[in-house]
C-alpha cells in the first residue's frame, strides 16, 4: 500500500483487469515497469499534442522517462476502457506547504473530450477531500484551465517556465470542510 498524506490505495497492475466497455478509474502501480511504460507512452503523446497546440514543436521530448515514472513518489490513478489505459493522473507533494499537486494529467488523444480527464481529477479530489490541491497549466491551454476552474480551482499565481518562458498559471482548490455529526445524548 502507498500513502501520500491521507490518500491510501492498494495499487494494481494493468494486465489483470477484466474487460468492460465503461470507464474505470483506479489506482495503478507505476513501480511496475510495464505500467510505467504505458504511462510514459500516454504522457509522450500528450506532450507532443500540447507542444503542437502551443506552437512549441521541439518540446515533445519533455516527457519523463518510464524509469523516472517508475521511481516516482507520486500516487497514480489510471483510467481504463476495457483493458486499455486511456488516461492517467499523478498526485504528488507540491512545492508549497499545505497542499498537494496534480503533477500530471494526460489522456490518449483519441479518447479526449469524453470526460476522462475530468473523471481522473474528480477521483483524485475524492480521495484527498480533506487536502488542498494545486495544479499548473499553460496559460493558453484553455481546455485544461476550463476543466480545473469547473472543478473549483482558482488561479493564484502566474509565471513562466523553461528557456522559452512558457506562460503558466497555478491554480488551487481548498480542502473541503469535514462535517462531523454528533448524535444528541
């Protein structure tokens, strides 16, 4: 079992999933080399697509290696259609205290615009409902910004990333208050 703050799950590999046509979101074991390779392939496709969208064609190689993913301390969720991994998200410690980050969110290009990314973020939020979340996105990635804003994230910082000074926005969603019900005595 891996633990990140209050998020706990028993990771499972990809190979043993039963086939279903509906979407499943569940923890995945990124320390398994085969799973890490599948996450890497998704991430590489997503980076290539985003680089093309942002007009930064030389930056598709920015994706982490499968070995980096395998060694990561992050908690990973996978989105499955049948036995196919069609999306992934990672949750990791943020660089600011008091919050955790959605460090990575990617969906296979052929599966986008079907709510898979949203489903992954909603599941991450559900698992860490008592925690504040942060996420960064390119300032002109309107689809990502709309997704996060639609889930209650608010922009609180802007900056630039890399030698090309890519404009970035950092968003935050505060922890949901915990309700304690007390029975009358």
